[in-house]
């Protein structure tokens, strides 16, 4: 089953919901960055959330960035998503290893520790929208639930999960975001809270092979859930040699001339996809000439 996002409404439009299956995306990120199991889980969760939040945006060129800055050994995470299902991301310390937490699960909260979650939306305006909240648990789903309620005033329930194989590849990844719309009836809120308290963890449903539609039906079936559309999602990085050249220009002519004097080719890797770009001494000289 390839990765995709299902979007739905329920309770006559009083609830909107998204669910994603993101195994291939999380596995490609793991392979590109050679992440440890706990780093894979953290990045897979944040990318799943990014995929769903990305398609909430309306504009063709809108971009969403989810950034976690933290004092835990993982160092931080960054995920960028567009409005078409393209997602990319990386962690600062992909090699981080931790023992399981008290429940025998990958200790994502311990890897992150304390810090902040920033949500940056570039909607083509003069300045991007930036919302920021403190991490609540470091488990990412709870942190996003808190963000939605406090920064966007949208009561939400977020569930995210990543399951690993014994060989440390990704077995399952995905999650859901369920949000209450303005003017929702109190009875709907009460029923939804009761239902959410009864459901199992996301990984339980992922392990059983639930599709996004089955996951939302499990949670919202009693609210007459109606599926609206399905959007493919994937790991996608738009880096190019030209973009990396611009990054090299930011080093400044002095820095570039020092590289030239070293007399060795320079390899620059994209943060998001780890693709290497090599620049010879002659390439660097040409960049300096063009910068005049």
C-alpha cells in the first residue's frame, strides 16, 4: 500500500479529520539519513504530521515547516511539507541511541527532552505565519495537540506512530488529526472525547494494517464519517545543484577563496535528503567570478 492521506468530515461538518499511512516516506528518510530506531520514530511521526498539515493549506505554492528545537540528545528535527503531499525532513543527530522507555517503547520523549515546537507557514505573504509552543511531552502527537489548541485555537486530537522491524527498517508509520470546527455542539464534543478515550494507540491499528479510511472509521464511525478525497504523499526534496551553489555563495567570497586555496574539491550534502553535490576548484572559481 503506497502512502496517502485521507480527508473526511463527520457530524454534519462539525468535525474534520485527516489520516495518513506513511511507511514508505518514513523508510526513505531512515535510509537517506541512516537514522537510529528512536530517531526514525521521531522523524517518521513529525513527517506524518507534516503531510497532513501540509494539505490543510490552500495555495499551490504554500509551504509548511515544523521545527523542534530541544535539549535532548537528538538535538532537533525539521520537516517541510507542501500542499500536494510532498514531505522532507531531517534530525540533527540521527545516530542517537536510547534504551526503551518505561512502557518498553522507543523513547522519543527522552530523545527530545525539553524545547519548543515551531510551525511556520509560508503562504506567499510578506511575512510567514509563525506559531510556537513549548514541548509538553516530546512525544510529538501530544505536542501538536497542544499547539493546535493554544496557537490556532482549534481543539484537536493528534495520534502518530511508527513501528520498526527487527532489522530496524520501518514496518508501519502514520497517524491522524481530528479537529472540531467552530460552533460545534457540546454533545458532539462529549461523545468524541468519550470515543477518543476508548481507542487504542495508533501503532495498534497500524500493526493490524488499518488503512487511513479504516482508522478514521474506527474513531468517527458513529458520527457518520464522510470521506472527501485521497491525496498521495511521499518523501520529496526539491534540492538541486543550483540551489546548493546559492548556499555556497552565502559563505562569502572570503570563505570561497579559502576553499579554492585548499586546492581540493568540496562536497556539500543537502540537509533534507543527504544528496551529495561535488564542486571542483574550477567550479568554485566560477562561483566567485559570478558573485562579482
